[in-house]
């Protein structure tokens, strides 16, 4: 009979060399405007999952989509400005 043993140490133990590098953290920071815009779009879509979208919901989703497109455009152009999540 084989015993099933958890590999808890391998899963939860992180050595210092496994931390993200400064370059990786900078890349994440540069992507934050896109991430925030995509989260806002997802929030707007989640609101309408279990109901018929109202005109306000449709406007909220359209604005969120435009913010996602603008964030992607700014990231690709290298002009992303940190807004602190203010819409």
C-alpha cells in the first residue's frame, strides 16, 4: 500500500531567490492601469449578470470598455499615466 503524503514544504516554502525581481515588479506597475480598467469592466459586467441591463448599466459598461481600450493604447504607446484608480 502506498501512502499519499502532502508536499506542504514544497508548495508553501519560498526561498528568497523566488521573490519577484525589481524588473518584474516594474512591469506589473506599468500594467496596473490596464488591470484596473479591466477590473472595472468586469465589475460592470458582473452587476448585470442576473438582471436585464438598464440604460445606466449599458453606459457604465461602454465607459468601462473605452477605459480598457484607452489603457491598452496608452500602454502600447508608452504614455500610461498613473491615476490612482480615479475614473
